[in-house]
C-alpha cells in the first residue's frame, strides 16, 4: 500500500490491465501527450508500444465506433475522450450501438468497451470545454456509469469496468488528479453499483458524486465543527446507483442533500431526489435539496467562475438550512 495521486492510480490501472490481458488496448486523442491525459497515461506508449496505445485523429465518432467494433470482436478496448464536451460527437455509437447490442441479440453478444471521458472544469476554458454531461448518459439503458472520487476507487473502478462485459462509461474529473490516497499495489476491483459510506451520521444524509464527493468531505469537517452529525455517501456509480444504501441512510436521518457538479435540471441529483420522494417520502423531515450548477453555460471570467462552480461552502449552507427546517 502506497499513497498515489488520482491520476497515478489511473495510470497504474491501465498498466496492469495492459500487462495482464493482450486484448486490452487504448484508443483516443492525445494519448502520447501529457497535456491531454496528464500523468494518467504517462509513458504507457513507451512501455506497451504505440500499436496498443493508439493516438487517434480528431474524430470522436470514428474512434468510438472503432473501439465498439473491437469489443464486438472480442477485445477489451478503452476509448479515451480528453474532454467530455466533445464526446457528444460520439453519442451515436455509444447510445445506438454499444448500449443496445446485448439486448437486441438476447444477451448472446456482449460489448466490453470502456469509454473513458474526462471532465475539464475551470481555468477560464468557457462553455465548450467545461461541461459535465453525465446525466445525459445516465438516461440511457444498457450503459453502466462510474464516477470515482478517490485514487483508490479510480484504480479499482477502472479495472472493474474493463473486466465487465457491458459498455461502461468511466468519468474522471481533472480537478481530482492531484488528490492522494492509499492505493494497493496489486490489481483489485471496486464493485460497480456499490456506494461508499464515507461517514456515518444521524442528522442528514449527503449523497455526492465525483468531485463533489471530495468537496463533501471538506464540508463534513466544517459541519462537525458546527456541532452537526452528517452522513456522507459517495455514490461512485450513477448507473446503477446504490438505491439501497441511499434509502437506508435517508430512513435513518430523515433529511437529504444531493451534490453533483452537473446542471440541476434533469440531472443526477434530480433523479436521486425523485426516487426518494416517490418511494420513501414519508420518512422525510424536510424537503430534499440539490447542490448543483446553475442552469447556465460555464463562464470564461475567473471571478464569475468562482460564483458559478459549487463546492464545500455551498454544501455547508444547504445542510444547515435543511436541518434548520
């Protein structure tokens, strides 16, 4: 067990997968450039050769279609999209092909492809380079979606995704790349669909995804100092998401705050709040609250970015208001 950064843990997972299975390869933009993938892919092309670490032309649709075709042929590709915004150009093969093949062929065909998509927020990048679009893909039957928030989970969920026979959308957030954690050296998996209870508490349930799960850990420290006792659930997977863990927690606390760094309308948080309201409404002591981005495009101005993006302080405010009610 050593401490690795989130990016280093992803890099180690890639290396171990490539070393252990000749059917694994990586295809996508900027794989030979640290500017695109950061340290998460560092020198893998030198270690495993550029016939398995394939730096593709700028054609998201064709690249993703090629990966899906390779998966149908029995390989286990990882298709890399360095900016989630432009993954929309690959929506057709993901939604119409990868997500549907197993169902259309009565389970006799599997599509073991991993689509790795990176959220690049902030840094005055503007509306076309800052979008978190996980809710769009959460809507699609036939896909699994994971969003790790820690280095340990980043490695374990990537290995689980590649070993899964279903198409998996693996979403990592560049704002997490420098976060460190104790990470085992050996290969291991984190189960897809199982949330992690990061803290037990009795006053309120905080459910968070990806970067907002890391921010929620900071918020918990502040809330504890204010004499409150929150429970924190890191979803880790948003499709399927761990309904049992969330419902059990809300049944104990009676209050729910959901944090997701995507837009509020029709988002991940909206789905979780709706499920709680539909199925265990009677346990709620106060209305559920969503902590999400406002429904406007990301700004370019750094001062406006500060107001636009949500974080630990927004969570603290939401929890305290919820408990006050």
